[in-house]
């Protein structure tokens, strides 16, 4: 080997050492940076026997990355659903309870179930004192509190739906921004790989964008031979392939009961809502859509069924023609009533928000509280009067109203709380449904969050920086540098000796 070759080999060793040291220094300085992956300077033997840096690569694990993305999506979706259900659950968190020894139902809060129990208690007290206007007034008060509870629960449902709709709009904005960023970084990676540039930091950025995107919408990715990545929703709709697809959404300014909100569209194809051929399954967007379009409307349907049950249970019938009762609203009516009483399957959407105490029986609205006992609340005439003699001790009508609370009624089974039950049991079933939905969503959100944390940690362990390992490698490189320096000194001395020898034999 010539001394020139030796110098070249030693010089390449210094260059390789410098490149490796730079990579390790870079790793150590970014060891606590979220999403940073381990960088490695790859060496190869050169044509003259030295070493050279052929590339800088990063640690990757595609399987763990996909698991982390999926876990993020599930966690975000369940968290969004649980957050909305927490608000719905608050409307029934104080339901009524029954004393096992006395069988007396007592109210413990402001939920429809508790207020129904209070109304039943007030009616029982009224039955014992039918001539006492103060006791009669307590029935009207309890009825007003019950209607307020249903009104407020309906307001909460629409607030939850509107909040979800607004959050979906923000999510779509975030998704479009992330897809735009992804396109820029993806183009940098593709062009960099073609020229042999170090694109590892750009690849880290691309993965970080995917992580953020997965929190908004469930995704999967496919990497092509040129390094470009394509993104698809978890239902298979293309979000990015060379260019970002347009994700669009038109927020609903006012969401009323029964109103159908707009779907999220990708290139004109709906990915949320019942009309979607490929609905997304996870991510905050999916959780919000489920809350807005399925869970909250179903609870609204249950509230409407309770309101319908009240209107019908307390309706007054034609006493002259029992075979054709022609019922009219009694204690309870509703703002959109137009002459036809609702049935279990023809309940006006949002009835629970419209139900109210009939003004004619409410003294605060100029009504006569004794109509509770005597009948003809809706002005149907003598045929709708139960207490024809006006007896102060009359209790038959009061007893009928008490009985109707526990009488079996038909309910629309599509609301999800039963199809044939008493008002009390149906209201309690609705309470159980909401609380079960909330508990299930909360448990799933906690589990998904733990799973996401575990998946993220597993990915970090596989691709992140181990400080102990990097420090050890840095020490090895320092020793290698010292060895190369000694070799350089030796070759330099040999070269000097050679020059001296040559100089000595040359003529003066």
C-alpha cells in the first residue's frame, strides 16, 4: 500500500467518524423530542479500501406505527362521544328512588324520572285532600317542574348536537390543514430520495402529521416505491394520493329536534351519516358524528316518548260516549297541538321541548286549579266534565290520573327504551339507557386512551433514542478517532522519513 493510499484511507476514516459523531449528537440532542426517530450514518467500503458514508437512515417500525395510529383514532373517537354523553347523562343523574319498606317513591333531583315521582306523590296527597286548593296547587307545581325537566333535557340534547356539529367543522378544517402540510412534506421526501439528500427529519415530520391526522379521522397508509405515501380513511376512502383530496362540510347553523345535519364529504362522497356508503369508524370526527346523528337523537326520541305518554295519560275523554272517547289534552298539552292527539308512533319531533302545563288549570296563568279534580280542562264542555255535581270531596278523576302513571302504554321501540311499559318504568329505562351509554363510552375512552399510550410507548421504544446506547457509541467513536489520529501520525512520520532519505541521496 502506498503512503498516499494510506493518507486517503485515514482521511476517509476521519470523515466517517465525523458523520457518525454528527448523527449521534443529533440523536442525543433530540432524545426528548416527541416523534423523533433514531438516525444512523451507514458506512460502506470505498473503491480504494477506505470507508464512506452512503446514507443517513432512521429507525422505523411500520407495524407499530399503524397500531399507534389506529389506537389514537379509537381513543379520540371514544373521548368525543364520552364528552357529549357526560352532558346528556347530567340530565338524569338524579333519578327517583323507591323505599323498599313503604313502597313510597321519592324524588332526589331534577330529572324527568324524579319529577314524575314528585308528581305522583303530589297527586296522592291531593287525593287525600281534594278540597284543599293549596294541595291542588302542589300538583300543578310538580307538573310544571316535570315539563321544565323535559324542556331542559331537550335543550341540552340540541346543545350537544350543535356543539358536536361545530366541533366537526373545526375537525374538517384541521384535517384539510394537515393534508396540505402532508403534501408539502411528502413532496420534499420524494424529491430528496431522488437526489440522495438526507430526508429523515422530513420523514419524522410526515409521521407526526399522520399522528395528528389520526386523532381527527381513522386512517391507513400505503408507501410506494418512490417513498411517497397514500392516505386512506379507515373505511377505504382516499384522503391523499399524490395530492390532497378535498374534505368539505357545511355546518348546520341551528339544529332543532328531528333536523338532519349535513354529512362530511370527501371528494363529494359522504363519510358520515346514514347515507354514507363508506362511513368512517374512528377518530374524533366519527365520535362527534355518532353523538350528533345517533346517540343524542335517540335520547331525544325517548324524551319525546315520555312527553307523549304524559299527554295521553292525563288526557280527558268524552264521558258521554265511552266507546268513542275523543281525547283532549288534560293537565299536559304542547305548543304545536292542532286538534289531534299524538300516538306512540306519531310523536312530533321535539315534543319534550314543547310540552307544558295547560294554562286553564294553572292559577299563575289565570286558570282554575279545581279543573284538575272536576275535568273540562281543555274546554270540551259538559261531556268532558268528570265531577258533574262539583262535590268538594270528589276523587275519582284524581285516582284515574294516579292510575294512568302506572298503567301500561305503548311506546315506539325504535327509541330504544322499551315498547310496552308504564310511564314510571319507561322513564327509569331511559335513565338507565343514558347512564349505560355514558358508562360504556367512558370505560371505552379510558381503555382506548391506555391502549394509545401503550402503543405510542412501544413505537418510541422501537424507534426512539436510547441515551445509554448513544453515549456508549460516542465513546467508541472517540476511541476510533484517537486510533485514526495515531495512524495519521505514524504515516506522517513515515512520509517525513521518506522525504529525508530521498533528500539525502539527491546530489547537492
